[in-house]
C-alpha cells in the first residue's frame, strides 16, 4: 500500500510538472498546470444535443471575431473549415480554474475521457500515454490525412501500435543565443557538450559571470539531447525503446551523461542552480538575456516569433539545437487531439479531425502561428534566427522529450529529477530515481 501511494504521488507530480514545462507553447499548455476546479461536471448546460454537434474539451473557448489570441484564432479557422464542410457545429467545453479547484487540466481530461463525456480532446503527452494504453482513444492512423504526417509525430504518439493523438503543430525547443556576443569572443556555435563547455568558459573568463540563463522547467532539454541522440537517430529506435520498456536496458544509463553535464555546468558556475530552481520560464532569465548580460537561454520555437518574449532583441538572435554527440539537437515535445473510443458522434468526429488535419487547414494554421506543421507537405518560411533549428528538423534530426510509446513518462519525470539535482542531489541519487520509475513501470 505504501509503495502504491508513493507511485501515485510521483505520477501526480510528473503530470503537474509536464503541463507547466510546456507553458508558453500554446493556450493548451498555459492552462495545464496548477489550475484548479471542483468536479467533473460538464461546463455547458445538459440540453439535449443534436447529432450535428461535436463536443470538444479543451482549455479555450471559441474566439470572438476580434480576439487577440493568435493560437485560438488559428485553431478556430480550422474548426470553421470543418463545420462548413460537414454542416455541423463544434461546441467547446472549457476547462477553467474556478470550476476545478483541486484538479489539473490533465486530471480532468483523464476523468472526462474515462467517463466518455466528450467526443474530441486536446491532450498533453503523458495523458495521451495513459489513455492510449487503457484503450480509451481511437486509432487515428486510418484517417485519410494521417498519411501526410511527419515521422516525428507518428513516433511520439504511438501506443501499442496505434496512433492515438495528432497535433496541429510540432513544438521544438532549442538554445537561444546572442550571436553578437559569440562573434565578439570569436566563438563558433557549439555542436558538442565539450564545445558548449568551452564557450561558457570563455564567456566567464571575459566577465560574464553566468553564461547560461536557466529556469526550473527546461533544463531537461540538455539531458534529452544527450540521452537520446543515438536512440532517435541511430536507426534502432523501436528496438531500443522495446529494451527500455522490457527492462533489458536502463533509463538511468541513457540519462547519466546529461545529468553529469548539468552537474558540471552548475559546479563551474555556468548555471546558477539556486536562481534556476526559483525562476519561471522566460520570466526569470529572460530579462538578463535581452539586456545582453547572459548570452545563452533555452526556449521553444514560438518564443522567437513573439515580441513579448524574444522576437525583437537588440542583437542578432540565433536558435540552435542542444549539444550532443551528434551535434546540435532539437528537442521536440508533442501534444495532440484524441478521439474518445466511446465518442457519441464517432463517425462525424473523425471527419472533423480529418478536416482539421488536412494540408489546407494545417497550412492556414502554420501560416497564422508561424510554426512547424505536423504535415510533411506543409512548409512555412521561418525567420533567419530559427533557420538552424528548422533545418535540423526538416532533416529528421531531433530527439523526443515526450514519447507515448515509452512506459516511463519522460518530460515531467525528468523535469522533477533535474530539480532534485538543482537542490543538491548527486547524479547517482538522480539515477536511482529513474531506476525506481522503471521498476514501477515493469510491475504494471
């Protein structure tokens, strides 16, 4: 009983962290962690519904025509295309803090899907993993437009051989660099961990006390890049994941180099562990980066396009992948839309999602949000700063920070264990945490 309680506590913590780690990527991620509510009641009246109404559960309401939220507007455009094509209505059922006081967005989604309360859901990676393994989500691989998906999407959201969720964008994380400072000290953009450490050393020797601005959410990207560079780019992805899921291989063996790298960054003072532990994403380290006091931070693709974050710095911005044995490595985390296996309007919901995922709809979405599309047929020009990251992903060079096919949830759990390192845990103690998680997964 004690072991079970500890397992539930750990899973709950990982779910809360996962959502917050994705904060800033979209309205979905912004509302996923730490928001509160009462119960699993429908947030709309229980009027008799028409067969021509599809119920979508997500964190956002339909936008008004003059809405400022670009992400919502882009999504609404694609929903409107589906409504017109199929002569139906997509009704938004919305997660709000005041209605769910002690439940995260993830917790509410789990309850609603298991109780078959809606047709279509916007889901975080760990929720996709759980519900997919329980058989609660429809296999979407048979949708006509699923054939257009990039491999990264299929890899991330496959559970037991089924494609259980599909996103409208691919969210990539990278290192945001002040190119002017790199040029000033004649430094090439780092490819490997060793080159990255050398850049930090040179910056520090020239009076930049803390070369890397960090927060408590995104340091795990350094770990993923080093841990899984070979797994996702060496040609044996399925075999290696199966070995991890069966216990033949250990997650801790993959994770150790990345944690040792982070420990060195902290020990050398290249990262301020105390500040990083208290900093929220961008809000903490962002000002020093924009003020050119810190030459390196980490963030997601969209932060380079947004004027309120890093979209208009007073220096040349470059966004590259994280250092790894295979060079600069983007880290990708994928959310997705899933359909309830017991959806009341199953056939029509499939039609709606298929339209939303059409190349025409995804082109409109990508152009509006300036993001990487899940469709290999949709290309949107990126700003020059993002080109290094963009080119890697177009070459199918990346690692996944979330993978529904792995029995041990990746993003949230790794973030929690990195926090232990920030608080003074040893690398061995952190690896023991991964071993415990793996042992728990093998008992299921």
